[in-house]
């Protein structure tokens, strides 16, 4: 394992896959390296769930951009979503966030 800078001075741990010789970024850390995704996570930590329709306004992005960020958070396992009609309601996966918090406290 080693550190790599991915942009804006953000450093993440990367694993080297010995079979393919490629690097795999830890998805939850890369996900939280983007300020827009951090802004999305903030209200999710303080409420049970949030409608995707409210995310774009909350982060100052277009609906398409907010949808993209939510998909990345979902793919990283940081949020889950339930479709209700035309909207998806998202909630934070507390177990994943606790694990990230524990990992960060080890680096202090």
C-alpha cells in the first residue's frame, strides 16, 4: 500500500493488484475527496434520509451532476437509496462511515 495524490492536494491510499499490476483506489476515500460529495454527506449524517430532488439545490449543482455524485457514493457503499415514485431517497450507511472514522482515527 502507498499514498497517491489524486488532485486538489488530496492524498489517498492505493493498493497494487499483484495479478493485474494496476492500482485500485479505495472507493470510499476517493469518493470523499470531492467537496460536492462531502456536501451531500453532511445533511445525510444529520437526518434519516434525503430526497435526490433536494440534493442538487443543497450542493449548488445541476440535477445531472448531483445524480452522478450520488451514484459514486452509492457505488462506494456510503449511501443506499430507495426509489419512491420518480425520486430516490438516500440514507447514509452508518457502518461504512464508522469504519472510515475508525480508520482516520488510526492515522492521527
